[in-house]
C-alpha cells in the first residue's frame, strides 16, 4: 500500500498594467494604438453612464441602481474580447459590458427606470436579459453552451457574476455541468470583495475564488480586475479555448466596489473609509491614461475631448430614454404569454371595455 498525490493544480494571476501606468511588454496583448484609445473611450463612457445614473436616481428619475464605479476594466476588458456570435449572460452590474457590446444606452436607462422594454435586447446582439436574482442565470448560461455543443456552433458563452454568487447552489451546479460536459463557456466573476455587507473572506476559506474551478475539472485563473489589458488577455485566451472545444475557464477579476452595493445601501456602515481610499488609488481609468501618455498616445486635449463626447452621448441617451411614450396596459397580456388562458382573455377584454387600451391588438 502507498500514499501518493493524485492531482495538483496551480492558480495563475495575470497582471499587465500597474496603477502607475507601467506595463509588462511581454504580456501586453496585441492591440494597436487605436485599439487602446477605443478601450479607454469605452472606460470613460461606462463611467459617465454610471455617474449620470447615480444622479438620476437621486433625482427620482431612476429606481434602485447598482453602481459599477471601479469595476469598469473588468467589464470593458472582457467584453472587448467577445465576438458578435458569442452569447452573454449578465447579472445586474454589467452596464460596462452592455455598452462595450453596443447595447443601446437609452434602453439601459429605461430598464433602471423600471420600464421593462429597456430589457428587450436588439436582435443583432446575443445578450440574455439582466439577471437580478443572484447566480440563477448561471445554469441558463450552461444550457446555452450545451445547446451550442449539440448544434455544432463554434461559439462561446460568457457568464458574468459577482463573488456573492459563488456561495449559491446555482454556481456549483453550473460549474459541475460545465466541467462534466467540457462545455464552451467562460465564467467571469467580478470579485469586488463585498456581497452587500459580507466580505469575501467570510464567504469562503479558499485563498482565491479561481481555485474553485479545479474541483470541477477545469482551469481557474485570477487577474488584476482593474487592469483592462490583463482582463482582455485572459478573456480572449479563454474564449478561443472554448470555441476550439477545449472546455470552460473560470476568470476571477479581483477588483473593488468603490460605491455602495446599490443606491439602497450605505457601505460606510460596514467597511472602513481607508479601504475605499486604498482602492481609489488603483483606479482602472487612471492607469490606462498614464500608460497612453507615456507612449505619446494621449494628451490633455484628448482627455477633455473624450469626456465631452461621452457626456454628450449620455445627455442624448437620457433625453431619448425619457421621451419614450409609456407602455400600453395591454402589454402585460400581449408580451408575456404565447397563448392567453381563458381568464387572461377575459381580463384583457374587460380592460378594453373600460378603456384601458387604445385598441384591441388581437
């Protein structure tokens, strides 16, 4: 008889761009100067969207809103690697992903204002509905990956979630199925280190979240989630791996939630201000700007211009979102069920008789 090691694993961490704008040339992805500028412009646009959303919520023009402040690089960097044919399953804090993939910004504002029509993804985009319930979309994403495998589609599926979702049964069931069937899926966790008021160290005893993937038979890697180049590099490699039939990957983007969990939260009640200040110095936008300035790709005039364009885009988006006509009452019948039950038909007919809709669509 003997005692021996059955298996072992290593968790890689990828860092390309540091907070001072210094870069590891060997790890820098093959991006042109224009590509880098576009990435920065998307980071700025995502932050401008977020700033305005917070202001609108405080004015009572949006409902409860989850800020993405500080997490822009994890979102833009990963979304830049996603192909048009790929499918994306977001949670509720991926507005930077939506913006990067071309989701209409007015629709995002309408969604957070409580207009469900804002969640109607344009046909040209393979983006599933925003999932507010934590982790429940992960099995759906795995199902889409399994369908792609059965159909023979050479695509990949990307599923986004936060560190809190790793404590849910949906997470484990999705990971298990993805590993067993070697599915073409990339799991991206934005580990912002706080699941509302619960720190990640109280959610798990593991040193990283990335290492959880190995228990299900596939690779987990951690990246600096505030480094847009590291996130892009890791996501691009994982997606290529998935499309080639080599199976899933779990990417843990180690980042930080600078703002409150949502506008209904007060994070100052459970985390120290010094922690927030430390992460503010790791700002994902600042490091890209410093990097480009050192390369001669960016000037103060460029900085002023990109923010003016971003805020102009946001102004136009807000105006369009708020000018939309209200939905008709009949929409609750016409766009929910494929076939109405007898009771629903009766209710719809009664509403029409009372003048609840302008015309009968049936």
